[in-house]
């Protein structure tokens, strides 16, 4: 593997992509503690804990993400991060509120979806019960 000054980072959630671009450094928190990755770091896989994901771009700009549990895979000069939920914030001071608002909205949507699914399941059970009770010709 050749030495590189930057790596490609992809941060994805089930509904899309939070970040896709070059990075000089990445800091995250795994279940066993915080860690950092530089472009020439050894390849590895780790489970991420709900925490702050910090990506430093080659120009020094820091991108701050609040992420839920997920998985990080480093291969060569590419880092792929997949998380259940995530949101970008402009700074650490507002991250907590941004995460709270975004995650609560997702939880509300999930609650509505579970309720609709429960109604559909109950309707399907009633229809099957009705078929079973229908008179045979």
C-alpha cells in the first residue's frame, strides 16, 4: 500500500449519505473507547458506539456528526461508516440539541410506521379468520 496524505471517507445512514469526501483524519468512539484514524492506518473493522464522529478534511475544516451505533470499516485508503442514525452539526455546542431533535423526529416516524404495520397485521388476521369461517360449497 502506498503512503497517502488523505483518505476517502463515506458516512452512510439507511436513508442516504451524510458525508462523502476526502479526509486527513477521523476520530470516533468504539465500544471499547475512542480512537483516531490517519490515511495510512492499518486496515480494521470496529463497532461504533453512539457518540461524536469528527472528520478533519485536508483543508483543516472539521465536520462534526452525532451518530448512533454502527460499523466502521477501514480498507486501504477508504473508510466506510454505516450508522443507524446520524446528523451533522455546525459545532459541538449545538450538537446535543441537533441530535435530540433529529433522533426524536425519526423515533416519531418509526412509531407511526409500527402503528400502521400493526393495523395491517390485525386486518390481515381478521381476513384470514373470515376465510376460514366462510361456508364451503
